[in-house]
C-alpha cells in the first residue's frame, strides 16, 4: 500500500493527472515521466486529443500498460518515447472503446520513438473523414516485435540513417504498411488483405520478410526504389505486382498465380540454373516455387518453414549464417537443422514434423515423424468421424527422426488421419487408403 501511494505521488509530480479507480485520465497536453501497469489504462482525454512529449523530455511506458486515445487523437513526440514491453507482456495502443484514433508522430529532427513488444490497433482516425491515418510517423525510430492491426497505414519514415523495423507483424492495414526511407526492415510478416495495401520503400535493407496475401483476389503491391537491397524474402499471393529500380534483388522466393515484376535489369524470373540445393532459380538465386510453409491457424507457427521447404539454405550464400550455423534460409523464421538430443535449445515448432509415404497407400506404408527434443508423444489413427482406430505410438521419444511401419489392411478404402500430440502442440496428416 505504501509503495503504491509513493508511485501515485510520483506520477502526479511528473505531470498533472486525474486518477479514478484503475484508470489514469491524461488531462494535460504535455506529458513525460513513467507510465506503469498499476495506473493502466491511461486514457488521453477528448480535451487533449493530441498529447505532446516536449523537446528534451521523455515518456517511458512500461510493460503491461494500455494507452487509449479519443477519436482522431494521438501522441506528438518532440522529445523521446520509450514504449518497451516484453515478450508475453505487451504494451497496448488503441482507441477508447475501440474508436479510431490517429497516430504516434515524431516528425521533428531529434525526436525519437523506440517501441518494443507493442500491440497497435485501430490507428485510422475516422475511416470516413481520415481514411489515411498513420500508426507511426518518425524520423528516428526502432520498431521491434510489434503488431499493427486494422490501421490506415503502418510505419512512415523519412530518416534513412536510423529507422529500423524488425520482427513485426502487419495485418489488415489498408494503405501503406511501410513507406519511405528506412535503414533496415527485417524478419517481418506483412499480410495483404486489400487491393490498396502496399509497401513502398525508397532506401534501406529489406531482408528475411514474408509478404503474403491470404484472400483470393488481393494483390501484393510493392514499390522498391533506388537503394533498396532486397534479399531472402518470401512473396506469396494470387497476384504480385513489383516495381523496382534497385539492382539488388537476390535469393528471394516468389510464389504467385500472376506475377507482374518490373525491374530495369534482365534475367529476373528467367529460370536458367539451379542452386546448391538442386532447385531451379534465375540468375540472381531467386526461386519461383511454393515455399512450403507450415500453415494452420497459430501465429507465428503458420509461417514457419517445413522440413521440405526449398527456402532452407537458399538465402544469400555470402550473408550472415543462421543461428544454427547453416547457410541463411529465406523468410522471417529460419529452420533449425541441428537438433541435439538432450539439448535445452528449443527449436521452432515446424521442427515437429509428421508425414506418411507413399500417400495414397495400398494398405501399407511408412509413417515418419521428427522431434526437436526428447518429449512425450502420442500418435493415433482416426477415421473421418473422428473415431480413434489405432494407437500407433505412446511414450517418451528422443530427438530426431523416427519411422513406423503402417498396416491398415483391415480398414476399408477411404480417407483417414494420423495425429501426433505433445504436451504443447500437435500435427495432423491426411492419408488415403486405396484398398
């Protein structure tokens, strides 16, 4: 109780606020100091609308804080904004009662935004009057491990020297997910779900990102201009439209029904050689084939590479190695290839693999599974109604690849499922019996 009282007094001394119950109402235009979880949510009032962090002042927002804005409201950063959440304990920015708010802006030279593990939603102002609301506007920022959902635009920057975006997820962003000058954009996932969604970069490194359209008819629009180095990215969609005058567009994977790629140099997309994996590429090491992502519903598991992906070891051969010591993979999540029994290192979930061959099978086949570490598993066969037909494996198994001889000669012809379960996750594979 004494500690909480001291915290409350400190906050009042830093900037004038009115505090009611568990909500902190921000009623003064100028803000600085520390916002803590105990005072959350922090609600910027209608009278303030746009709160300002003055020059030479800093606002630190700690993990677990929720910041709510009035319609068309936001924060103008003339000083420094530090919103540094933690994995599993994010900072949330949204409109009050889910209204559309406007933006967090740091347009002046010397202003700084650093955001880590933040969840940004509904930065669209009024979709009727202000359809191009922008979540982040900055000349000098680091945006890391953040999620942008239902925003008019994502991150806009005009500072090539220092703006970094990494390990972020952009979803349902109607305009430019990214636009302007960046130092680097790496290991991000951009989900295109509208014909007007786009990424437009003038300079910087664009590496190990995924651009994916998950709805039929949506278009991936990319403008990558002079000075953009485009390496180790995956592009998936019905339609990919890429315009670029950059001369570095190498070791990417394009997978689309329709591709409209306009670049000033010859040979892009002309399949005339193979890479060290034996897969066909153009002269720049670009693949034009299915990257074989894990799929499913879970984020980010659905975007991991599977063991059969042609993107493994297909990245820039002269670039930085993956953390497992192998050649760089294409895409935002590398596939760990060096599972060691008994190791404390936890591989990403796509290392949990289940497959059957041949498929279709004639009563008999081989079920193969791969485990990232020693773990307790259960594998069973099911019919279409979900009835368990047979328990195939049950107990502790070591890391690595295992095989099981299947014999379903007693089962009629039809479709069946094999399901591998662990304490944390599961994998399902269809199998067809031709008998």
